[in-house]
C-alpha cells in the first residue's frame, strides 16, 4: 500500500534527474557564454578584475547562505520519503523557511560589513574601483538563500525540474540585465568624453583612459544582473510551489506517522548542514583567497620587481594597462577569465552530484550492498566519462581556446592560455570531487568532505603564496595550487568513500578506460589541428578538432564497452537504447 502511495509522486531516476539538470546546465552555459564573453570584450580583463573582486566576496557569503542546508534538506526529505514519513517532509519545508530567512539576512549584512576592509587590504588605496560591483551583488545573497529552500526540497523528492528551470531563468536575467547595463554604462561614459573630454566630470587624456574610468561602474552594472537573476529565479520557485505543491497527497499525509517535534527537525537540519556548509565554504573561500592573495602578492612584486613583470607582459597587454596601479587587477582578470573555462567541467558534474544524493541516500537507507554498489558505480562511471576528457582537452587546447574566446591584447589572450594549461588538468579533479562529496554526504559522512577540502585549501594557499611570489612565475603559478588541492582531495575522498561503504568497484572500467579513450581521441585530434591550422584559420581549425575529438571519444567509449545496461536504462527510453547497443555488442 505504501509503495502505491509513493508512486503518486513523480520521481526521477539518478540519470534521468541528472540529464534534466545537464540539459539546463548546457542552456545556462550557452547563455552564460553569450553573457560573459561579450562582457569581457566590453569591460576588458581590467574591468573583469573588478567583477571578480565582487565575486570573491560574494562566494563565501553565498556558500554560508546556500550550501549546507539544501543538501541537508534533500537528504532528510529523501530519507523520510523512503520511510513514508510525509508529514515530516512538510515540516522540513516549514523549518527551512525560518532558517533561510535568518541566514539570508545574516549573509547580506556580513557582506556589506566585509566589503570595504577586503578591498582596502587587496587593492591598498585603490579600493574605490572595486566597491561599486560588490555593493551591486550584495542583495543576490539573500535571493540565493531563499531559492535554496525550494531547490533542496524538490531535489530530495527527486524532482529536478524546478531547479533546472530556475537556473535557466537566472541565466537569462543575468544576460539581459547585466550585459545591457555594462554596455549602457560604457557607452554613456564614452559619449560624455566625446562631447566634453570628461568622464563623470573628470578630464581624461584619451579615449582609452576614458573607457578605463567607466569600468568600475560597468562591472557593477554587469554583476547587478546576478542580483536580478536571483530575484526572478526565487520568484519562479515560489510561484511554482504555490501552484503545483510537492505531489504529496492528502491520503499520503493521513497515512503518515505523527511528525517528530519541530525542534528536533531544526536540530537535525543544522547538524547535517553545518559540515556540508563548511565544506562548501572551503571551496568558495578558495576564490576569496585567490582574490585576496593573488592581487596582494602581485602588488608586492610590483613594488619590488616591477621591471620583471612589466618586461614580461609589455608585449602581451595594452600599454595603458601596463602600470603598477592596474597590473594586479588586469592579471587577476586574466586569471578570472581562465577560471570561467575551468569551472565549466565542475558545473556539469555538480548536476550529477545533486541527482546522486537522493539516489545513493535511498540505497544506503535500504542497506542493500548490491544496490549501493550499483548506484555508486553508475555515478562514478558517468562522471569520469565527462571529467577526464574535458580536463585533458581543456589543457591540450588551452592556447587556441583562449584565442577563440578571448581575442585581443586587452583580454590578455596568451596569459589566459598559459594559466589554462594547469587549470584544465585541475578541472578534472575538481569536477570528480563534487559527486564523490555528494555520495559521502548520502552515506552519512558529511564531515569527511569538509576536512579534506580544508586540507586542500591549506595546500593551495601555501603553493600559490610561494609560486605567485616568484617574479618570473607570478600569476602563471596560480593554477598549480588548484591542481594540487583538488588532486589530493579527490584521491582521499575516494579512499574514505570505499572505506566507509566497504564497497569494491571495477576501477579499471571506471577510471582507466575513460583515460585511455581520452588520450587516443584528444591526441589524434590535436595532431589534426596542428596539420589543418597550416591551411585554414586557427579558430576554424580548433572548432573542427574539438568536434572531431568528441566524435572519436564517443566511438572509443562504445568500442571499449565502458557503459553498462544499468547506466543506459536510467535514461528516458533507456530500454530501447539498450536493445540497440546490445545488438551491436557495444554495452556490458
């Protein structure tokens, strides 16, 4: 009887839910590319440095407001659903509303208080250029907090559709409002200069310096799109819940046991959420530390070894940016643009982590070792199929990709490409780490990810402080800290996951086969790229080579029979696809 009632709620499989989130992610990333790439052309890497400074302060506050509780909500909702405790599920939602209102207001207040001390320390007397963008993004942390209530709730019910749609709405809002504001502000400043020779009433020597004067406010206009995106995303989720509810019927509630006291629900939410939030805070503190550490270290170098940096980059950036008061922000902007490409891979696997959490939680709650192993193997296999080729491809094609997306000296194309060589490899481990953390959280060890990420963050800080402080290395060494951080964290997370669950998996199929397929397909594609680029434009050649790499990789995946029947059967119409692949002996 209970099973019949459960079926009334539409629940997606791990891969089906992940597919919905990945489709949304692809749409979001396409919209994001339409937003961020033209934005970098409009505000250049210098303005993007101001933009990144705002994100550096925003990210830790965002993690405090949003990271732990959505995971806690999802996990507790999933557990209670399995046991048929539907009244507890409703109570979890009511408790989360109270908690997130407090967290949202607290995070917003902290961000306002921290903004000026942070910029004063990092930019040292030039903080006014970064403050407008920070103030513009501050309200976003409140709306992000309120969105997390509904996202965690529906994810626990294994309904990824509301999360997916709200993410797309966020992205569209950022594009429309953020990019428009940046363009209008720059054009307004240049129009004033053309008429009066001033920008905001201050005389400027030439048009380049006039544009530089608009960049702090253009960055603020661009990042205000994030705030508006959060507002519209929350509005959608709020209205969706009002209209559609959660699928739990009156009959299900009547058959449900009496809920535990509200105080206990809140206590469990907090106890589950705090370790997860600290782990996410460690990740987001990484960007905060990057913003603070990298710019301050480069600022020190510009005081003691300015000639080394200016000679190193004089031919790679515009002359107007090659001054001690702008160089640190410009190089940090280059690092930010490289990080945008680095984050593409973890963003994809984050969708798998979100979808894996309720799936593995239910398998662990059930206590069936076979079911647990199958769920965990599916997650890891699908994740490594994406992360290994993506990271290697990003590293191998780093220079042509940077030239394709960020052309021109005012973007710092070659600097971005050099940074991306290391960050590409780091993205493989960063992206693999996220779903592993979700599985550790699903089996009740929410403490392990935060401990390991804390260790990784310390390693990253020490590495970056050392390498960026070397004049001949400077910003080019920043990716090495990320690589070591995520490499060590991923290896240790896997070790503890296997130790906690006592599950042994097919490591050869999960890790080695995707690696071999990646090396073959990307290696061959790179050779073709080098040969073809002699005759045609390098931009066309790299696009052709990347498409070829994807096709060859798909062929290798089928040839090596990496996928299993269970993986494919979780897809919509999966059984039909399984039969086709079985007929050609292309699946295990």
